[in-house]
């Protein structure tokens, strides 16, 4: 190379250097282009055909995330021709892929149609078939969902136009909601309405006793969280350890306690059905937080044992709060074999979470939900619930009864309705009426509305008017004489008809509101009225002149009750004098 460079004149050397620099530039640009290409290759599979988690297994509609026990649609499909049957199945899957409906709602709707077809077999969905099934409360409640699906099917597949009639769609569009409404909140049925304090305490006691005896923190947590917060089973089912927050992670820094964030489940227009809505933040007590720390350790150990890998702190945050070893193994199998996904990279998948019916069964004490499989040891026996004093039978408990109960308990502690609604996760105050109805609270509300009209009667003078001392209860007792000192004079007003003398310091003002007061008909009661009105004016003037924080200290005395009582006494005395 050195010899070659020596034989090149300066101009040629300059050209060589320029050529070499250009080649280096091309290499550099090519390298940068390769780097840019690699950076641009972001989420290339975003629009790829998703691996379906909803599919048909012959006549059974199967979802990996939801229970498939009762989704055999043979009663509905057997009445259709093969072409119609296939178009129906294809429409169901396409309807879900188009985002028209959630998986759980879709399955529930298909099951309603299946059940109705079992009762009323048919090969067509016409107005007669719809009319018969409108007597079914579930069908009538789901009428709008069914209509939209049938309309979707009819518009996209020619065979469906022969099956679904326009008259049937019109009937579904015009029919009203069922008149039936659950009224358990107002029911006196001791097995449906709220729990008494004794029943609630009995459930709490048996939950802790069972935990002490078995050490099964998962079962205890589900029941304790339900007793404390009365969340829906699906809200507990969707909890992750990332929903437990402390210190700087908390949403509400003012809370001294740690926080638990429950996923909402009935929020509309969310991007995804699973944990896609808002979260309901609540402070959590220390005893529950301690058990949750034990639960996190147990769940982490269970995952690591099954996937054979140590998990990081961030990965543990993605794990469900409630699951079992069987559920984890099943989820890993579906992710790998069916969906071609790596379980380690998808620890936040819904498949790892329990189904909400498992949570509901645990809340109802129908089952225990231990983390590890009980196949190698004797299963833990579900505790026997305490007896209800009202029925003499074991207490019947479920999630909705606990919602009624907790709201009633909080309302009895004078928690405002708006806070109760927020506590339940409701967006409107009206929704609270489905869970809470307290006759005592209703009486207080009515009393507040009627108070302005009833107060003059309830707090007015009710004693006996006398014309002479001889008509009084104690005519010869000098201590029963009541007088008013005003401007240096004593004004005789009447007598006290009580056996023991009253110890009040402001006699005779309060006497006008006492049923034992026996005023003289011709006494100067107007003097008392003038004194009261003067004192009230002074109180109001003092309050008006005060400013700033002084107004919080100098609250004016309200003498309106005493004024009304004296006014009534004056009117009755006048009537008494006119009678004579």
C-alpha cells in the first residue's frame, strides 16, 4: 500500500482520499439506514389477524377466558339447515371481532336464545317465536342485544333473510323492559335482604376462625375483602398486585393508609373488556394489607414453581391476586399450544385469573379456594355457617346481600348518599336505590321536609291556662310562683305544675315550652315576647358585625322556638279571656 501511495501524484492522492471518504460515507449511511430500519420495525404485528380466543367446538361456543359449561347451542342450531347453521356460527364470531359486544355479554345472549329454543323449538325466528319467548324474563331483558345481533346477521348473510323476519325485529324493537324488578333491598325476607349486625358479626367471626384453623389466606382474603368492601366477584377476580399501592404510589396522598384499587366492571364504552375502565380507590386496613403481602409471596412461589423461572418485582406486579396452580397450568398450556404466545411475556393475561363464579362461590361459603391443588392431600372442609336468629337455619350469604348490608351499615353511620354512591362505584345517585333503603333514613328525610310546618305545633306551648291561683296544681306553694323581672319590676306570669322544682337558670322563658307551665290568662305575656325579640335582634346584630373567623365562634342563639311558644300562649290566653 505504501508503494502504491508513493507512485501517485498529489492530485491522484487527493482523488484517492476523496474516493475512500466517499466509500466510508456510503458505509456509514448504510449502517445508519440499517439502524433506522431496525428502529422503524415497531409493532409490525399490530394489524395481523389475531389468534381467536372465541371459537366453535361443533355446537358449543368456547371462550378461553369465560366458562363454557353451558354454551352448547344444539337446541338452537339443530332447527337450522347446514348452510344457515354455518352462517350463524360465522356471524357470532364476526360480531365479536367487529367489537359489537363483549365476550361475556355475547355468550350470555347466545345462551338465552339457546334456552328459549329448548322451550320453543323452531326453524325460523319469526314474530310468533319472539312473542312466545317474551314471557321469558331473561329473553325480554336481552331483547335489544338479540335484535341488534339478528339484524347484523340478516344484513350480512342471505340465508338469514329467510330465517329472521322483519316483523320479529320490529316486535323486539317495540317491546318494553320487563316489569319485574328485584326488590330484595326492601324485602323482609331474612334470606334475601340485608344481614343483621349479629349475622354480619357471625360471618366475620367464622371467616377469621377458619383462617386461623387452616392458614388458607386466599379464601380468607376473598371473604374479608367482600365483607369489608362488598365488591362484585368480577372486581375481585380482576385484581392484580399492581392494584395495591403504598407510599408515593398512592393515588390519594392524603390517605395515611395503603390503597387498593378495584377495577370497574360496568363502565360503558371502554376500549377493552378486561380491566379497561376506571379504578375505584379505597384505603385498606393494616390487617388486610398484611394478609395481602402473604398472598403475594404465595402467588409468586406458585408461578415460579410452574414456569421454572424466578420472577422480577415488575413481573410480580402483573400477577393476579387470586388464582390457583391448576388455573396457572391451564393458562400456560393455552398460551403456548393454542395462542402461540410465551407465558413469561404474557403474565398480565386474563387467562391467569380465576373465573368470577369461583370467587362468588367462595364468598357464599360454597367452596374454599386454596392456591395449590388438593389432589395429594385431604381437602379442607368448608366451614358451617352460623345460624340466623331470624330463620333458625344457617345464614345465606352472597355478594349482593353483602352490598345491601355494607351500604346500610355505612348509611347508619351518617355517611352521605353521594359518598355511598362513590363507595359502590356508581356514577349516579339513583343507582344507590337498588342497594340501600333504610326506613329510618326515609323517616328522617320526611321529618326534615315537614319540620317547618310541624315545628310551630310540636314546640309551642301545651300547658294548662288558669284564671286564678286556685285553679293551679299547687295553689298554696309559694315556690311554684313564676315571675319575670323586667326594667326593675316583677311581672307575675303563672305557676309551675311540676312536683319537683325545675333547676333552669332562665325561668320563666323555657317554661312556655313546658307542659307543666300553668300561665295566668291575664298575665303580661307580651312583656316576655318583647324581651325575647329584643334578645334575638341583639344576637343577630352581633353576628352580622363580626367578620372572618369570628363568625365561626359567634354563632347567634336561635330563640325562635321560645318566641313561637310565647306567641301561642298569648293567643290561647286571649281565647280563654274571651270565653269568660
